[in-house]
């Protein structure tokens, strides 16, 4: 890729043969007879190109397009530039790289701004579609926050699953005398009094929907929607180079956040299947809690 830094902005050339069409370009400049005027672009080529200095012609893949005082343009690598043009070349090449990087970031951020309406439409669709993020978030919140919609006993188990990140559901029971003997032998100790064993009674699907990092409100509303609003309001041309870099990094994180939200929605839909959650019914403590939870499960399929 060849990048020319012009007053009108960056111009990119895909083929090095196009460089030969630049006015004044030559492949045979005598550095002893020429004084560096400016650097007009840089390049990084997979296929090596010859240095344009008559005393060199060494092939290289990364270099600069330079103009000398008589208006002639040629291409040289950084080593030749430093050797033949000294401090002036080093200073100009660093400034050229900074200028191109700054303009590229500015272009990229403006390009991202033009895509924000599409991103916003995508996020809105994820939130409002059938069994979308808003519906999932509301029902998961009912299962993890004490309230009037789900029995406290079920909320307690759901919060335990979220904390341990273990989909296995267990209930304690008294160990049989034979089980106690086996445990005593295995652990080489005497067990006094009753001994409890956690017996598996089910396995929940989609528990990743409960994890804090998959909170759909954080991902979509407090995350992406807030990000898009802030980036949309930026005056890109007024940003400093560090500000551009920081906001480009924020913009490039949008796709990964969107992908994470989509995965969280998929997990949430698996988790909020009535058949899946019906496994929690066994943890209710009385008939009133059973009825309350049954109504919640029924509403999921409504």
C-alpha cells in the first residue's frame, strides 16, 4: 500500500506502478547532487522495490516517497534516507508517519460515524424483537432479585448458580450408613453424627445469561447505545491525535460488544425456556410458592 499525504487528504495507490505516474518521478536520483525538500508519502510493499538513489538501488519493502529541491520525486528506504539526508530525513519521516496516522484515524472515525445509524438500528432490533434483550433482561432480573414475581427460594437458588457458575442443581440428603463407611475409608477419618450428601437433581441450560459480564442492559443500553451517542456527537476534525486514538479504540470495540450481546441473548433464550426453569420448582417451599412460580413459567410461554 502506498499512501500520499496531500493538502486534499490522503491518496492511496494499490500498485507501485502507479507511483511512476507521479509528476517528476524518477528512479535514478544522485544524492550528492540533490537536497531533500520534503517527504510526500510512505509505502509498505510485499513485493520489494528498488531504491531510487543512483548510488544504491537496493530492494526493500518499506520506505518513503521524497521530493528534492529541483522538484524531482523518488523512493528510498529509511536507511538510505538517514545515510544520505541525515537529521532532516529522520525528522521529516517521523512527522510524515505521524501525519498519515492522524489523518487515517480521522478518516476511520468519520467512516464509523456514518455507520452509527445502522448500528443503532441493529441494537434496537436486538432489544425489541420477540424474546429480545429487553424481555430477557426483565425476566432474568425477576429470577435474581427478590420480589413479587418469583419465590424467594427460587431466587436464592438462581443467585447461587450465578455465583458458582455451576449448572448442576443439587439437594442435600442424609448419607446412608454404607456411604458413610465409604467416605470414612476414603478420607481416613471417623465421621460423628449425621452426614449430608449433595445429590444431583438437575442441570440448567444457558446459565451464562446470569453472568455479570452478560448483563444485557450493561451491554446494550449503558454500553453500546451510550457509546454510539458519544461518538456521533464528536467533532472529529477538532480532536487531538491522542483523542483520536482513544475514540478509534472505542469504536473498534463495538463489534465485539455487539457479538457478546448476541451471544448473551442466545444464552438467555436457552435459560428462559419454561422446561429448563421448571427444574427449579422442586426448591419451592410451599403450595403458594409453587403457584407463584408456575404462573411465572406460564407467562414465559405467553
